[in-house]
C-alpha cells in the first residue's frame, strides 16, 4: 500500500498545477506532439517541458519519440486510481454524515 499512497501523492501534486491539469485535458482528446501541446501555453518550451516531465514521472502521461518529435498520450491508470480513492473517501464521509444525521434526529426526538 505504501507504493499506492506515494503514487497518489504524486498524481495529486501533479494535478494541483493548472497548466498540468490543462495538459491532461488536452491529451484526453488524443495523443499530441510536445510542440502542439506547447502552443496552448504562453511559456518558454523548457518551462513547458518541465510540466510534461512531472506528468510523465507520476505516470499520468507517457511519451514516445516519433521521428524528430516526441508524442505524448494520457495514461489512464493513475487517474483511475485517484478516482477510486476519491470514491472510497466519499463513501466513508457519506456514511459518517448519515450516522450524524441519525444521531441528531434521535437527539431531537428525545427533547
């Protein structure tokens, strides 16, 4: 489980940045070359490359050299793991809130 926890930490840290979230959204439409992705952002190419490297390091994207360009694509597994974690957390808190509601209603009925 520690590896899963570390992976989730890296995914959430990567997605905390609006540029990287937008890159993930763009790649949701399909694979794209780095230069094609970079056109959507007003930053120097080396700075943009750092964002792609963060996304690749945590496994959200993968790349492949095709000719003279590097093509990036979304890797859905880390997003699915983050979604599973959020669903479990939501179920936990919904159960706790339901228990609190029941308790408060019982207290109200007793007064």
